C-alpha cells in the first residue's frame, strides 16, 4: 500500500492524507513517485505555511531569530513553480549542514543520516510518495528537503521534481 504525505505532516516524511491532497497530483520521475501541487498559487501557499513553519522551528532550535532570517522572509516574495532539477547542481546551505539542535545537541547531519535511511527503505519498496524538493532559483540553493535531496543522490537518482522559487520581477 502506497502512502502519500499530507501537507499537514512533517514535510519529508510519509504520513496520513488530508483535504489538501485533493488539489495535488501524482507524478513519477526515475522510478520515484511525487505528490505535488501544480498550481503556482497552491505552491506559494504551501511554501509560505508548511515549509515556512518548519524552517522557523528549525531556526529557533539553532538560537536564531526566524523573523530576521533573510531566506525565510524572501519566501512570500517569490513565484513558485514545479520544475525538474538536476540534483548535482543544487547548492547546500553550510549554516544548516553545520547546525545542531540546542536542546539535544544532536548535529543536523547525524539526524539527516537517520532520516535518510528510513526514507530510502520506503522509496525502495515503493511505499512512499514524496513532495518535491524546495530551492531558490537564483542560487540553486536548497531551502528545505535535505533528507529527500540526499536520499535521492545516495540512490544515484540524477533529477527530481522541485518547487523552484524566483524573486518576482527577475
């Protein structure tokens, strides 16, 4: 049985379905199933609610004030669309990669390794549909989806669906 992620679940884990799933479509690329919004307004809303909430929580765990984060504050100023992106061309944010949780002390890369193992198992047996990865067009910078990105690279998948945001007016 294939399980799809809902927009209300942690964005990268396999979870329950929600009413938002009615506005999503399913696509396959390189043997991986993706659940995604196609409409730019739906993507914009998803990024600026679910992804933003997750980023703010992550930044707060690193003793950063999310309200002063340039990346987070740029999200609503962007036009979002679905694109096929080349994983090798995506830049990773060293601030995120080198971070650790203030409360637990666990390093981001340690937790990522654990999550990647779980996701890979689900993808290899066809029990997961994942959301597109999230990146900024100008820098090809990964905003969210580090687990999905690293898992797909580990599986030698060259491309993925991505929600790509560009600053309006460019």
